[in-house]
C-alpha cells in the first residue's frame, strides 16, 4: 500500500494526515505551538516553531504500525493564509511572523487604497484588509526600518515550512492570491503593485501550481523524520483552497459552507474575469487555472459557543439544541444578527455588534438558540445572495464544520440557501485537500476530480422545503435591513465598551 501525507499548518497547531490510495486516513497527528500577542491587536508566531512541530508530527506518522518510509511517496501542504515571513540574505527569518488575524495595519490599508485606487480591485481582485500580506510588509518597513533593510524575500507560513524541508523557495497561486501582490487573473506577480510601493521583483518567490513538485527532503530533515530523502514534496495551497479540494468543490455549481469559529461560503469559479468588485474575496483555486469566490462571517460558530457559554454553561450542545428542530422557521418572530466581533461580508465593519430583534415574553431559550442558528445562516446567505446576483449558479452546497453536526441545522441551511445541502462522511478539511494534491502530484490520478471521486465521500443530503424557503426569503429581507438600522447606534456605543 502506498501513502501520501497532507500537512495542515493552522494558527494553533499543525495537523498531519497519512492517507492511502483509497482516501482512507490511516493515521493522524498534531502538534501545537504558541501564539504571541505583544500588544492589543497584534498576533505573531515564531516560524521555526512551525518547522519543529511539523517535523515532530511527520516523525510520529512514519512510526505508524504497519507503514514503512518506503511506502510514503509524497507530502503536500495546506496553510494559514496571509501571514508574513521575512527572510534575510541567509534565508533566516528577521522577525516573528505577523499572522492573518493581526489588525495593526489599518493605516497601511488606507495607504494602499490611496496609492492604487481602482487598480487595487482590477489587479488583486480583493480590497485592502488588515489580514492581507502587503499591509504587513508596509508596516514593517515603516515601523521597523532597520529590520526591513535585512529583508530580501517574503514567504507565507506553509511556504517557509516547505522551504525548511526542501531548501527550495516557492509559493503557490492560491496562497499568493491573498497577498495583494498577485495579478490574480494573470497568475503573475503584479509589477504595477510592486512598483507602486518600491518593492523589487526579487522580493517575491517563484510561483508554482498547487500540485507542482517543488523538491525532495533535505538529508537532515529525512533523518529527523524517518522519511526517505527521495520523498516528493509538492507546493500545496491556502487553507481555504485546500478545504475546497477536500470537500470536492472542483466544478461550477458546487459551493462550500464551512462553519467553524468563523464561517465561510466558498464557490468554485472558472471565469477569471468574473468581477465581484471586492464585495467577496476572489482567489486562485488549488485546481489549476480555476478560481473561487469567498464570503466570510466573522462570528459563525463563535456566536453559538458564546450563547452556550453565557446561557447554558453547564450543558452540552446536544442539551442546548434539544428540540430546536421542532421550532418553526423564524423562531417565533425572533431575529439575531451574528455581529459579535464585527462583520466581514458584505459589511467590512469592525464596529457593528450583534442584536436580538423582536424579543417578547413568549420567547423561551430554545427560540433564542434557533434564532442564533438562523442568524448565522442568514449572514452566510449574504454571500450566497451576492454570488447569485453576479450570475453564479449555487444549487449544491457541501456543508462542513460545526454546522454539519446537527441535522436540524443542515435542513435550515438547505431552506435558507434554497439549495441541496450535503454532509460529508469523512470530513477532514484542508488536511485532506493537501493529501489530495500530493496524490495527484504523485500520479495516482489523472485529475483532482478523479481523486475527489475516490477520496471525498458524501453522507446525508437535505433538500430545501418549499414552505420554509418562502418563510426564510421574507425573513432574510428583514435581516438585511438590520445592519443599516443599527449601525449608527453601535457607533454611538463604541465609547462605552471599555
């Protein structure tokens, strides 16, 4: 039996999957690493902590009973997006990595908007947000000039780990799309953007397809992990792109709903000229010459965990949600907006906050729980609505994460999205997508679609119920009014949030 390894480099831990030719996960392991918040809004990690944790995780997988290093053919990666790793001439990091959830760069985002104007969306296809990489580069140049003088090249998190495993410097298109330096449709570093900010072309690594072979293991890494030096290492992709691959989102009409702490609606796109004018993200896919559009709800699963912690701290989620499926759509006229930490799509607003609208004396806790679940799904439906308004077909949605664990919530998604919702039998997220890129790169399959037909297994399916669909259409129109109606109130309350 042959195996590949998918490595998912997350914000809190690295997870590694050992996967066979049938798509069965033979073993998995993870290692955590610290996160540093030196100042409010800052979020950093030590790049070499990722490397140490990855090598330890690989070593444990190689020691899986019944598996030899000769049977492990390839490795690929999924990685947290946007994080800035700056390397000096010797190839060593000059400072900690600044992560995707670091918010110090508002000033630099406004600078990018002033400098590029409409060119920003034309070339990069995305607005300047604090999470992206270019604002971080400009921040280091402005506030740490001596350190920046040493910087010769930048990488993203997974690319640094791969570099330390192979000695080769690359970045795949799906991750490069989140830097604000890539011409997304043209699939090349934008000379116009580089020139606008005085950055040399040599500051950017070579670009590669996600399934491209980018090297083999260095001898010392092979020794430390127990793998063979000849083990093939492939470029990999951004976590959202790999999550889409791992869920089989590889053709037009297929959309992913992922409800974790935050929530993502991601839809496959094969038209590089589709223009959402920055209302949703538009990135290169891990599948060659393909793209995806993506909307984000900042407090998706977090809204439900907040509700549980606040009103049912001693109960399980099953206890909290018992009977939620028996409550009629609309939660008896109770509406919730999940703006606990601001919102991203379609309102990039850090100041807006959550609301319960329509509370009366007949409402019980179960109505509030249902309203929270509906509100999260309404927020995600904002992205579905934007996709459809731009002419996209959204008829099948693969649901993963916390929202796929509850049958009532899956039916709710089908009714609110007005689409068939499918759960997965073997949900493994971005790590499986990384493994699929390795399997494809190793030549096990002649396409990612063929790999998905073997690796991605659908479970239960939920069809929209016409009566509920009509109810939710009316409620969604009311939901869409809440942001504008409460924005001014929330801005007035900012001073009282200390």
